[in-house]
C-alpha cells in the first residue's frame, strides 16, 4: 500500500494509560506507509527513558473502570488519596495488559523505531527536568519546538496527545 502521507504527534503525557495511544497510533500509521514523527515534551519525555516506571492513577480519571468478577468496577477519584492506591491501580492495569496480550510500552517503542517512526525528545524538556542523553533510549533525536513546528506545518495529520 502506498500512502505518501505524513503525521506528527506531540506527546505530553507520561503515565501508563496515556503512553498507549501515541505509540499505537504511530505504529499503525507507520504500517500504512505514513511518515510519522513523535515529539515528546514535558511529562511525555519520560516515555523515552531507558528505565521506565510508568504508573496509572484514579486521580482526575473518572472514566477509569477495571474488569472485575464478570463486571466493571468504577475506580473513584477519592481512592487516589488512599496510600498505595497508585501502586494498586498500576498493578491492576499491568496485569490486565498482560492477561489480554497487549504489547508493553517498551515493545511498542521498539516497534516504532523498527518502523522508522522519528522519535524526538524536546531539548527544553530535557533541560527542564535535568535529564541526560544517557538517560534516554538509543536512536532518538534531540531538538526544540521549532523542529516540531516545521514538521507539523508540513504534515497531513497533527495530533496532540
């Protein structure tokens, strides 16, 4: 299939649940011969770190439901105040991901690289959070917002995630 289209994604979130959409969309688009660039900024930059410690929280996530005992359990926002709740919800989500055979974020990240998705770490975010290039996975670029904007202006599709 020949597509000759391009897509840019600005990735701003770094939690487990927010890591999936940009990687799934970018790898799917790349498999359809779309030229894809992902620009990781602010908390999204953590998705490029070698050592991932991704979590998921109920705080501000009123739509969070987890399959349980044949039904769905709503995870109340107030539950995030309970010590250890972020660890519990993270464990539940990771178990669900594994049980359902969903690829992990490191696997999706590798698939993106193998599919020639351009991964760019925002240099300002690197400086702001005092990350070193050695903290990040190999094979990525480091650039500023102007690089993202230039690519986005020439892209057929732009997504902010």
